[in-house]
C-alpha cells in the first residue's frame, strides 16, 4: 500500500507570525500502474517495479524512459503539482534519483509554472499538467551519478503565478533510463497538492507530528 503521510507544522521565525506548512511524502510502494501525472508530448514512458526501489526492500520505485533522441533535448515526467500559491510562497521538493552511469543520461529536478491548475477538472484547463506558463528550472546539479542520490530544490513563487508542476527532467538518447523514488514536498498550508492518484485540498490533511523548521530543512540536506 502506498505510504502517503501528511504533517502540519508551524514555523516560528522570531517575531514574525507563525507560518503553517504541510509536509507530504510519497513512494511508489506496491504500485501496479504507471504512477505519474503525465509528460510533454509523450516524451517519457514509465514503469513501477520492485527492482527500482531505493532501499532494496519489498517496495517499488519509478522507472523513467526517454522516448525522444538527444537532438530533441530533455524529456520531463510530472511527479507532483502544487497550486493556490501566492507570490513569495516557497515550495521545497526532494526526490531520490538513480543515474545509470557517469555519462548520459542525466537527471535534474525542475518545475514549470501552471497557473490554470484548479480542483475542478471541468473548469478551465483543470488538471492539465502540460499547461505551461513558464519554465522555473530548479536543481541544476547532475550529481555524482554513482547510484542513488538525493536531489532537492526550493522554489519561490513569483508574482502573477499560482501553480507549479514538479518535473523529473531526463537528458540522454532514446531509451535512456532514470529511476526515482521517495518524493518529499513542503508547501504552504493554503496550497493544494496533487501526488499520483491523490489530491489534498481545502485543509483536508492528517496531522502526524509537529516539526521545527530546522528539522524540516534537515530532510532536504
């Protein structure tokens, strides 16, 4: 069964008002479907399998296979989406990635703005993850490429934007493979979050425990 845990915690910054943040974690354990939110132009195919699990336990992970040649640039798989964001909000995402070697393929944790994300899929563009209102990029570090490594980045939302989609960005030739597992998202409590097969909206969350801001930061180090 997929493990999705949500935690509401308060961040106290000296004399500043407390800022409530939601913490979400997700893995692909026991997944039988292609658990992601889509991609641009069918550039990525996915597979969920126990062989892709980061811990080597009975769980599963996500395999991303690039369906375009290197001349077509990168391919991006959508891992999550966050919306109802406000200017100045911060969203921090961490994911474990496995590159296959010291040469291509490469992996980067990026994102793109999607300001049309809403709870009602019938309204506007609804949950159309391919709606692109600007590339935000993100963690540009390719890593050591010696096995499982954690990639993380914090995005600050610019004025005029309200939603982002988290992209697993794959470089390489046709058929290049990257593995990902164990995504963690920290987002403001007024934001809504979509992970594979689940949407968390309107304060419908399950408090687990309270974390200090330093403890939350440690997750992404």
